[in-house]
């Protein structure tokens, strides 16, 4: 799994990636040095849980993928079944 994350991280503008459970347990991670694995996992868990809670209340079902855009980068969340792939990118990367 780490090898897949490493290959994914070779993409232009990708700062790191991880597989994390909804509860914030890191299954595998390959993040650049300045990114703290525990902090990224905690944020990812919080975002995933809150997004799922809101989707449930709005009767939208569950999400498959979404992109969180911030001033200095993006986080891409993709449901892979038992966990989530989270990819962190630079802000200028085009994800279309």
C-alpha cells in the first residue's frame, strides 16, 4: 500500500497521501516532512465524520469523493470502502 501512495505522490503538486479510517486511524501514509501524520489524520477524520453527518441529515446518502479547498492547498477525500484515501495538494493544482 505504501508503494501505491509513493507513486501517487510523484504527481506534480501532490504533497502527500494517506489511507485513514473514519475514526482517524492511519492505515498507511506517505506525507512530506512538514506534514504531521497525526494532525492530518485527525483533521481528515473530523471532516469525514462531519460531512457524513450532514449528508445523513440532508438525506443525501454518503459521499464518494469531495475536495476541500483552502488558501494554501487542497485535500481530496475518496471513500475506498473500509477507509478513505486522503490526498494533500498544492493550491494551484488543477484537479479536473
